[in-house]
């Protein structure tokens, strides 16, 4: 019975993964990171935090060779500014939005690789810093 259950689970997972390759709509959820370095200029030191967040995306396949995608990313960050006159701490929410067009080029086989699927990606995006707290 245990072997039959394991086989059924494997077959369902393979079925889901093959079905996912044939859909017009795709939804993704990913982790993201924002990593900055400490800087000092004019007697002021900026000590940013490294932070992680979550990114969600949606892709719509217009044709088998053309798709459009939109992504939204959110994470919390903070900046600490140190100077001879004191310290300022600024927590903030960071939002990022991107939009892209994807052109899928013809796939081909290569030695030692099952199949290669090249694509061209063009798009743009913006990041919004939303400071929180007393400034």
C-alpha cells in the first residue's frame, strides 16, 4: 500500500508539472533580497540594513512565442545615518513593480543538455521608497 501511495504521488506531481507547461497564465511567488553597503561621505555614515522580501508575478502567454509579465516586490528596509550631531534611524517600506515582454526563440538540442530554450526579455520598472516614522 505504501509503494502504491508513493507511486500515485509521483504520478500526480509529474502530471501537474507537465500540465503547468501548457497553460496561458502563470503565477509565481519568489523570495527577494535587498543588499546595500555602508557608505561615508561629508562626515555622515549611512548604515543600511540587508533585508528580504517577497515577489509575486503574473505571466500571460499571448502566443506560443510571445508573453507579457508583471511583477510586484515588497520588503522592509531601514537606514541609519550617523554624524557628529547625532543618529537618525529611518524605517521604510520598499515597493517595486516591473513589466516585461518576452519573445521565446526556437528551442534546440545541445550535447550534454536535454534542450535549450532561449528568449529575449525587454521591460522596465520602478522602486518606491515609503519612509515610516518621524522624520
